[in-house]
C-alpha cells in the first residue's frame, strides 16, 4: 500500500470512527447490540464513504477493526455491489 493511500485511509479512519461508534452505541440496548439495526446504521455510512473514494472492502475492514467480533455476523453488503474483491 502506498504512503498516500495509507495516509488517506488514516484520515478516513479518524473521520468515520466517531460515526461508526455512534452507530454502535445507538444499537446497544442493555448490553446487547441489535445486529440488524447496526447494519441499518452502517449501510448509509458505507455509501457516504464510497462517495468519498473508500472501497466497500476498506470500509468493511474499518468497521471490523473497531468491532472484530462482528466479522461474519454483520452483513454490510449494499445493493448492486459484489463481495468479490
């Protein structure tokens, strides 16, 4: 990964970290997270990130870097996108 790409991803990580954390907190109820609600909160963020040049895979990795326990449990697939990288 080039230094410019790393720098760009770090900037986006900072930008989206608060939004992703807010989505998580919004979906947490009595110590449990409503996974479908979390997905619904994250998908608009993923669309916004895409418009800013972040690939779907990079966004997913960003989410799972904050919440690794959700890997395989949260479906972040958007309509019209492919999981293939």
